[in-house]
C-alpha cells in the first residue's frame, strides 16, 4: 500500500483470522509519526498505531508500556518486542516497512509469532468492513 491509499483506521488480523486490534490508526505523515502515542495515558486492547514507513522506535516521554511488531512490505512479522516500557529503544530489523504498536500484552494474548503474515482490513466507524 502506498501512503496515498492508506485508510485512516484498519483492523489488523493474523492469517488465521485472530484479531490483534480493531482501531489501528495509520501514522504515515511526518506529524503523526513524530507524535505517535505520546500523551496517551492508556491504550485499549483494540487500539494501536501502524507506522509507515516503519523503523526503530523509542518510548521516550511515553507514559505507557506497549507491544511492538516490526513488519516487512508483505506484512510478515520480522521481530516482536513485548512490554516495551517508557524510556526504551527497540531497533528495527533489516527489511522493516511497517511498525505496529499495540497495547501491552496484546501480542502474547494473540500468540503472534515471527514469520506470521498479518492482514489489514479497512475500518469504518469502528466496524471492520
């Protein structure tokens, strides 16, 4: 997907149909990528942010602990970082195209594994299309 074709919100599911999060916001603009999840006091289990282009992340000045998945251009999981606390860094592996940030514990709860392929489903008014 190119930046111009990215919808505002998507639902992210595994190839097996396990829903990781229903309200995932794209962060494709410079402003959205720079702000990310800063200022959030909590992140619901159905919320997240997908950065494109993705890359290494930091949680400097953040108030919440998050799970992070680094994805290639086909949405294959390259690396998983569980429970990234505030004031941490995580480096993206070579080939990262998207970085997915979700609520702490969400990736383990969904049993996500490196190598799995994810799918994006456009979300309209909080309901997957």
